[in-house]
């Protein structure tokens, strides 16, 4: 293939990027408008109802995190259940409502680093609680608007658009299909030693070799369960054997944390920039703050700051003394404190630079690549994981720092979130990953052996999304629920259909629309799903299973629904179910939307499809990538409950019903209802 087969290197590429820039500004405007509408201009009660605020909250615990920053555990009243939008990585602000501050309430900014039921962790920007927290007024916490991400994306797009005659311009033209990607012949023999202890399968090994052969861009296409993270880690390890330093990014903190932990376990030197969302000793040990604190000069830096603090405090305590000598003494103390702080800052910069200079791998989010501590660094290779979930402008932030780009992900799973319907419709949801894999298919290698799902769970997804190329590894090909045998306690889960569809058509289980939240629920369908789940698990006692070494480990169950209103109903119903609430308490059962299960897996996935109406409207269930994610979370059992008469109006669901009937997994809900 010659360059003539590719898009011409003309203003068309620049025009495309300018359109992306315009769409990003549209998204920012819509994001801010929604935020102001739902948060800033609303009362506390309204913000709380819309999920942007917890109020009131109490401070249960105060801890000191890395870098000396204050970490607060906040709790809202137990009866304040329902929808909220707090999640790890979001910016938030603690506010007070004391009478003296009623017109302009004081705030304490931070980042959410943990959320569980009615509790969350807020890592603040301060080292101690401000006085207003103690004055007796009620406290609340708001989500705040994040302008930093948009500012950095805009700056990166500007760099890419203006690039001429440099490496960034070349990478831009290759990624957008205007110039052919180049590959060198891989050194096959060089891989034997690296992979000997735990060999990769043939498709994984081919992907790593492809990465090593790429001179510009390579794509690792990883369908569900195919070991994308394992493959990417090996590719990174192989790369740092040849290169000085690499940058490893992902759009979410969770994905960055996972890669950091996996790399650290391999023994390579890695530093995690930014705030990790996971709390593990291994991960925290590899944060920049921890590495700085472990440096031999850290104690000197700390002593300088302590002395400076003492001088400043001494000067403050003498403010009441007005004599000439006292004023001079205060001036000298303040000047000495200023100089000591400056020395400490200079020493901290030196320590940070030394730490970063010695490391092989730096990991961060896409926006984190603009961190002031690494802003000046360049990298031989930039790896971007979950690139099919990242907005294109975000990807250009780390790409601008590299000589070579490796993208990993799966464009048949969840796309990036775009709040502006106009921006999404006009192309902002199309990712750089999609553009490159479509315009330059030779850059991609797909992983084809999956290690997660029973063959019958895998087959439909493989045919619909991956050209029928996926193969179930022998370790999972026929693995069903009967693997969970506890003979010592007389408990055995019976063999069951790997894929089961319960059809509610004709039972009158109609959906209920909730216009205020644009959400939908179907209580009767939810009850049916939980009843069937309880039947499946009838012999299973989580307490007994936890006390035995038999079986295959702890059974895990995920309950999924596409709408928040249905999730809320399912959560409430499980609390009333004696058997299922026990599984919840043992952390063996979790409930959430499709998005919350991305990147995860469970032994059993039970999904309520929710939609049931005479108009045969399936709403955003028509985004079949979400269904691909939901169904491929299941390892041993996939239970789907829905109204076939509504769903079959869409070709995807019609094909799904045909498949389920072919493998004998179709059942009418009457069979379950009649057993009550």
C-alpha cells in the first residue's frame, strides 16, 4: 500500500481537528450549563434531589494522607438514600451553613477518593480543618465543575493543530489516516526469555511483537476477557528494556491504578502521578508523594519547613508589641521564614526531579500528563489504555509528549461519555482509537483467546462484534455453576443453563417512566429477576462457603439494569430479601448500571432489561455496545429478564432471542411466576 491510498496531507486533517475543537467547546458549554442548572443555581434541597449534593453530612474521621493533606470521612443520614453522582476522582467541596456565612458559605475543596453507601472520603487541598467547620453550623458536600480538563484538552488540540515539520505533526497524520504507519521487522528471538515463566498465547504474543515493530502507532484490540491488561503490561516491560522512559496513561483513575499495580508487581520502577482511587499499600508506595518522602533529603526539607513555620508563628505572636526593636525582630523573622520556605521549595523540586529522572515508567490519567512535575518531560513511547473510552482531545495531551503511540482498548465496548447531544451526534463520541483502527487497520492486532466466559456466553458477542473470531480457553469453555461444590457441608449448586432469557411478554409487567430524572423502572420485572436469582442460589450459604477451603473460591454475583431508577428499586428489594441481603453483606453481590461494571467480571450476571411498552420503544438499550459490556461480564451464568415483544423490534435483540432459543436458553416468565 502506498501513501496515495491514504487521505491526502492537506488542510483536511487540520479542518477535522478544528471541528473536534469546536465540538469540545460545545461539550464544555453544555457540561457547564447542566452543572449550573442542576447545582449552582439550585437550592441545597434541589441539588440533593438531583444527586449533586449530600446534606447534611458529619465528619466521622480525620486522617492525614500523602503530602500531609487532610482526608475526611463524611457520612450522610442513613435515610438519605437514592440517586447521587458522587464517584472516585470527582472534584467536590465541603461547605458550611452557619448563620454568619449564610450569604456566602465557606468551602473546603478536594477530590472524592472513596464512596460506599452513605459514606465518602474527601482528600482535601489543606493540611488542617478551617475554623468555620467548628462553629456549629451544618455541613454539606457539593460536586464542583472541573475546568482543568477542558483547559488542558484545548491547549493540547492547539498544539496538534499548529504542529508543522515535527514529530507531533507526523503522529497526527498517521493517527488520522493521512500518512501510512511504518513497521520494522520484529526480533522474534528476543521474547523467549521474557515470557518463559508465564507464556502468552499466540494472539497475545503477536500483539506484543506488533507493538515492538511499530515505528509510529500500534493498536492492541482487546475484546472482553482476552487478557488485554496482561498483554499491555508485557508490552510495556519489553519496551522499557529498550527505551529510557515511557508514559502509561488511561482516561480513568481506576484503569491507571490497575496498570500501576500490575507493573509494580513485575518489579519495574514505576511512579503513579496524581491521586490514586484505590487504597492499597503497593499502590500508595509508588505514588510520587511516597517516593519523595522516601528520599534521603526529605527530612532536611521537612526540617526547613518546620523551622520556617516556627519563625512565622513567633512573628505572629509578637504582633501586639509596637516598639521599634519588636517590629525589626518581626521583620527579620518573616524574612528568614520566607527564605527557609524558598530553600525547602527548591529542595523539593530537586528531590522530585531526581525521583522522576530515575524512574522507568510514569503512570497517570490523560489530563494528569499535564502535571506540572512532568510537563517538561518527553517519552520514547506513550501507552494509552482504555483509549476507546477516551475523548479524542484528551488523548492528544500525552501524545504530544511522545515519539511513538500505543493505543489499547475495544471500540465495541462503552464509548466515552458526552453530555452534549449535538456534540455527540456531530462526532465527538468518535474516538481517536476508532479513527485509527478504521483508517489504518494494519496498525491493529486483536486478541482472540478469552479466559472469562463459558463458551455459550461468549458465542453471541463473538458473532455480533468480533467476526466470530473469539475462542474460549479450555479452562473456561464448559465451566458452569456446578463448579461450586461444597460436599463437606452437603451443599451443591446444581448445573444450570449458561445463558437464560426469561421472557415477560404477556404478563403485563409494564415500565414506569420518571420524567424528572429521565429514568425508567419496572418493579415487577425486578422482583421476577430476584426471585429467579434466589432459586438459583437456594442451596448456597455464603457463611458456610467462607469457612471452607473446598470449591472454587467465593461466588460473585452482579445485578445490572440500564436505568438508575431500576437500580434503586433492586437495591431496596434486595434489602428486604433475607437470602440475597446476606450475599450483599458478604460483598458477594453487587448492583449497578452497565457503566459501573466496565472492566469487571462476576460468576453470575443477572440483568433486568426494564423496557416494556406498547410502542416497542427500547430507548438507549439500542446502544448495543452497552449490551456487549453487560453480557460479557458473566463467567458462568448469564440471566437476562425482559419483554421479548418490546425488545425484538431491534435487530440486535431479535438476533439475541434467536440465539438463546437455538441453545435452549429461552424460557417464559410464567414458569417462574407459577412456582410461587
